C-alpha cells in the first residue's frame, strides 16, 4: 500500500527531474546557438573582405578607443599610422573623420552582422530539422 505522501513525493521528484533535464537542454541549445552565431559572424567577413579593409577598420576602432579613453584628460590625442613604409603621427579626430577608415569600419561591422544572421538562421534550420 502506498501512502498519499509517497505519491506526492514521487511526483515532486519526477517534476524536479524534468525541470533539470529541460534546463540542461536549454543550456546546450543556447551554447550551440551562440557558437554558430559567433562562427558566422567571424567567418563571413573573413571570407568576403580583403585584409586591407580589416586593417583600416582596426585603425578606426583604435582611434575611437583612444579618443574615448583620453576624454577629459588630453584635448587632442594622436596616434601613429604606418602608410607606405612611413610612420605618420596624426590626431585621432582626423582618423575618425576620414571616410577611408570610416567606410572600412562600416564594411566590417555590416559583414559581422550579416554573418551573425547567417549563423542564427543555420542554427534555427538545424533545430527545426532535428
């Protein structure tokens, strides 16, 4: 003979076990989704853009970071840019305002976004197919 409290205890244990399994599945799917989104976000620009575009985007991002970190301390921070074998010291505001660097940064960021969407769609398609 089973007691009512025994059945309740068993039902609570089964529910707790199901919740634990569902949370484990959610964590696994979240990890897989983040991995596919990150893979798409990094592989798409790498395959679609030239190395020079990455270099200009890196210079632009460095100039923005240096301007942001030196805000309130240095009125006009400068940075060194290596062009055609020569080094030039230029203000970071000039680098940020120059369309060559800004457009390179926009190209890389947009390809990152497109790649992230490709990764998400790939994960979603795999989830639906499975």
